[in-house]
């Protein structure tokens, strides 16, 4: 690991920030206490909501942790396409006895206000999704003593992250659950996302930054593979989503290993940006027609997703999950860190001792 990142936490395991109430303070606490890096997700929260979670986590542990921010989104959605999609979703709203949300409910996710909080009350690590912050922002966080990470999904994006002056880059492979952190969503590049092992190798040749590997990692042996390929640490989302500490809806947790859900797909159905989720009825019916319009589509579908969850219907929810979802283990998050470390050590020993032929 990069010295600065390794110095922060002993095991090369990062619990992915998961917006939507999944990576709650108790989950981050459990991971950080076990020697990994726990993360809070500020996405979709208010600046004050983020601050309250930070205060809560600080009351639970003195170990380092991270906070994740969404980058503000440029105005590029085709309004007419959003209207057509809203028309298509009218039946969903009627079925769940709710209204569609207002697609124009904001596109900056309170970025400036959240940054101001993080500069006033610095945290050990901040990561960014959906784009690259300015050099000034990254520099001011560095001066505040914060280590910065930015997600990238292609070597060009990794170069942009390096040029802006971040401390490390997250290599997010196509296997990853939840939203791809692509810097600018472009339907012309659909289907060109890169698998994690290849992505790590490509980043190694493109940039000199330390790499945190994300996407489909469920076992310590996969962490060993990512480290062998050149990553400094691994970021796991779906594996931690299944733990008792995660705030994910129980239906979402159960669906990960429910044989009814046979596969995942990248879809714009729920948010207007490609994100990987378990294929359910909503994804199947609407995915092919959803426009590239984030966060408009996110706002539009929000009441439907909430009502589906409260009525116990996983077929109308966004069941974000990585390709390894079937390997999810329900054990407590601290224990999961310990098991992953043991598996990582076993894989490393096998490699160095010639145990793998
Ligand atoms: C439910 C869920 C929510 C997520 N939310 C965020 C988020 O708020 N910010 C972020 O940077 N990444 C988010 N991600 C992506 C993760 O950072 C990471 O790339 C992904 O979980 C790795 O793949 P895996 O789920 O197969 O481990 C989310 C992933 C999931 C599964």
C-alpha cells in the first residue's frame, strides 16, 4: 500500500461507501475496529445528515474512517427523453399507489456544503464518485490532513485523477455492484467497461498513484489477486452489504443469495446512470428504455422504489449487487474482515511457497 494509506489502517481492506442507508456508522465502526477502513456514504444525504453520521461514528470509534461524496452532475439530460420515461413509469406509480418524484430535485447533491463541513471538521479519508474534484479542492483537503481517493473506470479517467492531484485512485471494474463511477456517462461507451484484473494492470501502466481495487471481490484470495496485480488495497461493497451491521433493507440482503435472482446487469432503469443490480421485474421491463439522465431518473423513481420496499416487494427495488453476490456471507462485519485477512494470508503463502501450480 502507499505508505500514507497503509499507515492509516493495518489490513488492505476498505468497506465500500454505499449510499441509500447501507453503510451506516455501525458498519463503518465494525470494519475500522477490525483493522480495515470503514466508510460513510454522504450521497443523497444533506450536509447536516452527513455531519451527524460523522459525529455518531466518532462517538463509536477512534479508528480512521472515510467519507464518500458524489460529484455534482453537469446539465446534459434530454428533458424530452425524461418525459417519455416518466410516461412509461406512470403505471409503476399507479401500481405502488404513489406518485413519481420530481426529476428536477437537484443535481449537485449538496457538494459545496458537504465539502465545507469536511474542511471544518476534517476526517482521515475522503473519496469521490462520478467525477474528479478540482485541484484546489484536493489540495485544501490535503492541507486539512485528509487522504483523498477518486473512482476511475478507464485508464484515461485514472490519468485525470492523477493530474488533479488525488492521493490514490480507485479502480472500479465492471463487476462492481452499484453505480459505475464513470466520470461522464456516455451511452456510446456502453458495453466497454473493463474487468477488474485488466483494469488494475492498465492503471499500473498509466499512472503512478496507489490503486484501490473494487468490483466483485468476495474472498481473501481475490484480494490477494488484486494485490498481486498491483493494487494496494481492495474495496468491497456487496460482501459488506450482507452483514448484520449493514443498513440495507432485509429484502435486499436476502435477495443476494436467493436463487430466484440468477444474475446482475448494468442498468439505467432506476437512476439514469449505469449501475449493477440483481435483475428483477423493474430492471427487466424498464432497463432497455431508460435514458442517460442522472440524477433526473433517480429522483423520478425514488418514491416507487421506497414504496416497493415498504410493501415488501423486491421486484420494484434497486437491488444493487456485484457479480459475486452469491458468495455473500452473513457474518458480522468485524469477523468478515478477520476471515478475509486469513484467506488473503493463505493465498499469499500458497503463492510464495509455490503451493499453487
Ligand atoms: C448498494 C451499493 C451502494 C453503493 N454506493 C456507493 C456510493 O455511495 N459511493 C461510491 O463511491 N460507491 C458506491 N458503490 C460502489 C462501491 O464503491 C464499489 O465500487 C462496489 O461495491 C464494488 O463492487 P462489489 O459490490 O462487487 O464489491 C455502491 C455499491 C453498492 C453495492
